[in-house]
């Protein structure tokens, strides 16, 4: 009897296990094309991406904001209470002066700046020292190439607190805070897609060229620093007003307030780096340096989102490593190279699977609506040499009806913004309107073409009375994609919708 009960239990447990297995098998999700493709990737087991906490530090704007505030508002002629004797400071400054091409001499204003930084910004400098580990090797390589004092690496701390996306109140941008005209003068391109002032390598190269040029004018590195901040014209005026003095401390009172604080802030930063141990400053450690990243030239336009999906790297990391790209899209141009920067392990993954990466991007393009000319070209290609048999098995292709709209350019709008609004590409916008560069003028009208698909089952998408019933999971974006030529703004206007929220069961008017 016991044996019979045991066998019954065994059979029922096997049956239950088999049923569970069948249920599990039935509920397994189907692999997407992306997952299937990634399963074929050649992979290399190397270090992971940038640590999340380190990433947060590299992109932190607090340090640059505080630095901007200190330089513009600090009263360095006001005495600061801090335990550092003037005699000790004088000896340390003399030691720095002996091994530096800068004229580093004791001055009460410099003492106050050093004491203020030590009193109020010690923790900030510990963090900055970690971020500087990331950038300084690259800075030093470029400075040495131009025979510029390596101490000028500290200039980027004073300028931006090492934030490649830092922007000043007057519009200067990047690690080296280039204004638009100066950036253009040193070949830093700015357009709808890119702002090369934010590119660490290109901006560092431009900064070295600019600093070399300023040294040719003034022949003194302290005056070079002052002119980097205020412009050579303001420094020349200060020299004349001082009676022709070439000493920064003698012309300081004739400079703009920010510049009057600028050189002391630079020298104070250099002092704190040189004597960090003596002041008990414990630098944080960098987990990655700029030289542990690499670049590759792209052969096709790609978005940060698609790179993230393919390589399993957060969009935020791609954005940090590629701050040049304003729209989170790397453009492709035949006559100008554009590069993607990645941590070296992810670069290895990209290079080892490059053909598959581009195959995926081509696959995504099949979901985009084609223009009339593209449709005709593709159908012509498909029909060449296929014969009668192949046409019978081919998927029937829809017909398109061209729709023309006009957009009046508003002040502050860019080609990228307008292209996003109408779900078209910037290159098409430029082609349709015979625009050669990236400059557009407010008040002018742009032609916008779209191709409305005519299909036999179009009644499934919109009923005869021109309405669409919202289903679970629908959004204004997904609905607009179902009706070529219809934008999110159109849907909002036709249905008096102010926000983005829609509910299943709602009926939306479709007038397109």
C-alpha cells in the first residue's frame, strides 16, 4: 500500500513538474531582433563601464557653479581668518616660483584667496583632484606639444571646474570656456548638431593655440592668463592706464573685477595642488582616465539611444564621453568625419561587431516612412531581375500621396527643432528648401513634405468619420506615427488637448 502511494505521489509530482515546465515554456518571451543580434556578438571580458558614482562626479555642475561664483564675487582684498602664517606661505610661494615660468610672488590678495579656498572649498578640491586625474594626462600631452608650461592645466579648473558642458553667464562654453567667435577663430565648429567647444580634445588643442598666440603678444604668462579671461584689449588698456607696467599685480586694479580675481584664483589653485598634503587634503581617486577611452569614426548617423541598446552602456555615459553632440545624435557627413568616444572595453565590443552594429541601424531604417522618391527607387531595385515568380511572393508595398506644409520660422528655432516637430530629417529640410549651411532666419517659410500612406486596410486605423479610438499602451507619439504627416501638435490642436495624457477609449479626431 505504501509503495502504491509513493508511486502515485511520484507520478503526480512528475506530472506537476511537467505542467509547470510547459507553463514556463509557454510564457517565455520571444527574443527581439536586437536580443538575437546581441547573442551573436563577439565579446571581450574586460573592465566594466564607468562606475555610476564616478559618473555622477564627472558630470556634476555644482563645482563649476561654485567656481564661477567665487571668481566673480570673492572680495580677495578682505582679510580671511585661517591658520596659515604669512611667513610659511611666503616660503612655499618662493619654492613654487623657483621651478615655474610664472612670476609667483607673495601678495596679500593672493594670501586671502588661498586662505578662502582652504577655509571654504577643501572638500571641493578633494573632488576636483579626482576629476583632474581623468583630464590632466591629456592636457599635459597637448601643452607639451606647444611648449606651454604644464601648470596651465590648472587654468581649466578655474575656467570650468573641469566640466565639459559648463556655460558661463555670458555664453562661454566647455572645459576652456570659449566664446562663440573665439571658438570659430580656432576652428571649433558650432551648428545644430555639434558644439566642438564641448569636445575635450578639440577644445584643448584650440586653447593651446590661443595661449601660444597670447604669449606672443605679452611675453608674460600672468598677463596671458589675464588676457585669456578679459581679452587682450582689456589687458592692453590696463597696461596703458598703469603707466606701462608689465607686472600683473600693478595693473590688477585697472582690470575688470572678475579678471582681478582670476589670476589669484589660478595661483591659489596651483598652491593647493602643490601643498595638499601639508593641508590634510585627501584627493578622491579616479576610476577611469581620458586615455582609457577611445574613438572610432562613424559610417552612419546613429543616436545615443541605439548605441546604448547595442552595447549595454547607459545613455548618460555616452553623453558624458561625447559632449559635443547637442541632440544626442552623431551625424554622418561624407566630407566631414564625426567620432564616437567609448570606454575601451565597449570600443572593443563595437569594433569586433561593427558590421552587425550597422546592420541593426539599417534594420531600424526599414520602419521609417519613405519619401515618394525613395519608395520609387526601392521598388525599382526590388523588381530588377526578379521575374514573374518573385513578384507573386513579394510583400505588397503601399502607395504614397505627397502632402505639402509650410512652417514659419520663429525666433530661436533651429533646423533640428523644426525637423523633430515634423518627424523629418535635417538633411531633407535643407534639400527641400535649398539651404546650404545651418543658418535660418525668423519669419521665413520652410516647405515640409510628408508622404501619406494609402493602404487597403486604412479603415483599421481611422474610422469613416475621421476618429481614432485610443487603445491601452497608446501615446500621442505612437498614434502620430500611424498617420504619416500628422504630428503630436496636430493631434493636440484637433482635440483640444493641453498636456500629453490620453486615456483608453478616448476618440481622437484625425483630420490629416
